[in-house]
């Protein structure tokens, strides 16, 4: 059955595996999609045919209105813009988009991490752009690019949270997001949405337990071989710190085993049992470098703001602090300076109570 075409067009910024899966999914839901990429040559066949071929969980050929690198045209034609870029690029994306946005535009961050909508909105304001709604959810697809033709979608999270820079933003766009992504629920705050993230707990922690093997670029099944009964205690300690910070900001965070069950229906059990039973994770290999994208994203865009929020709330986070310090040293980058600091959220002048009030707007 051909999906019903809806009025208007939506834009997707980012043509990596997540962006391609997102664009194909939106097209499958009846949206007219424009895809933006800085490097059209990397997806030459998609650009030439104006279509994404998908295999796996999502199958078929999904048409696109256009593929281009012209942000001005994209913003001029699309009121709703999905950002599927890496979170470490948010400030640069906001700076590039700001001249082309008008009040009434909606930006949906498709992997906000912790307080991504606050960072993006603050960056837009710093460039003189106001009246733009910024919404965030998590990356929902496990996908891999398929040459320059399309994407292989291995899995999709059945449940996740969304929120906005304030309560009114979440109210205005919740119905459409839930229609496009069945299973989405509204978070109580940006902190709850950002901390309810299995990858942010797991990626850096598992990498820490396997530093030598990753640094030697050895073959390693990241989730199945990366942790043992003994080393899973590291994950559980980080999980507890996420939950304590969540409690300090009235943002309950579910146990990670429960979260995986909500994502993929793995049946619960211990955290290690849950991880090893998730079909999507079975064949995922470890990064071949400690400078891998998802390590940098999780450290700079979740662990850094978590430690700063924890400090304001007087909540000790020794494991998370250690992860930030270790990966800063290994990468040669001071993530506490370059990452998502309270200053980049616009909250550096706020007390603990002031941040709590900001989260309740």
C-alpha cells in the first residue's frame, strides 16, 4: 500500500546511517522528505535516483523530494527539520542554520543526548535566532549504510522519550512525534530524557573494560564479549550515578535492564543477560579506535553535563568523573572544556534550584 502523502515537506540533516534510516522511515510514514548532506558524492546513487533503498527491518524503495547541500533552500521549503548529525556538531549546525530559520520553524534533534535541546536553542539565540521550537528524542534506529544506495536497518527501539526546550514546545509537537514514531512518550524533563539512554551508560564503560583490545583494533563483539560477570559491575556503578543525578532533578531513570526490555523486548533478567539477549546487539563489533564517534559523543554530550549537573546538586559521581578524565587523557582533548558544559546550555549562572526551575518551564 502506498502511504498517504501529507502536506508540506520535512528536512533531514545528515546522511549517515541514522539519517538515512530516519529519512526512509519518514517517507514510509507518508512524509515528503528532503535530505541534506555536506557530501553528495558519498550517496551518489541516492542523489541520482532521489530514493533510499532499505533492507532489514524496513524494506523497500523510499522516494525523496531532493538531495542537496543547500541549507537555505532546505529551510525555505521545510518547516520541520530533523537533525541526525553527531551531537558534537550541534553548535556548528545551529550556527549554519540560524540565518535561514524563522519563527515557526521546528528543529527535531534525533539523538539529543543530555539537554541537547537546551544547547541547540542557546546556540541559536547566540546567533540572534529566536522563536524556533527545539524538540529532542534519542536515535531510534540501529542501522548501517548500504554502499551509496541506501541503508540496512537492523532494529528500531519500540519505546523512547521525547521532550522540548520547554513544556509548551513538547505540548505543541507531541502528537505529531507520536504519530511518526509509535512508542514515544513525553519525558518529565530534558534531564530525564537525556539520562534514559542505555548507550550513554554503556559505550564508554565497555570501552574502558576493553581499552587495549580497542586500541589494537582487534575484532571484538562489543556487547557480547566486551563485558564479563566481573566487569559488568562497572556498568552498574555508572547506572547508579545516572539514577542518583536523575533523582536530584526529579527525573526518574529506569534500570538499564528494564530500559533494554522497553527498547527491544529482551525479557528482562540481569543487565548482562539482557544485553546478551538483544538481537540487535549480537553482531555489533567494537570500535577500532578510542577516538570513535560514539565514544566522543557520549563523553562530551552526556557524561560532561551529567557531572556538572551533579556538582550543582552535590551528588558524587566518581565513576562518571573518572570516565571523563580517562577519555580526555586518551583522546588528547579536554572534554570538560570542549564538551556540553553548563555554559553551553545557558545555565552557568544558575544555582541548583535555578536549574530545577528552568527544567520545569
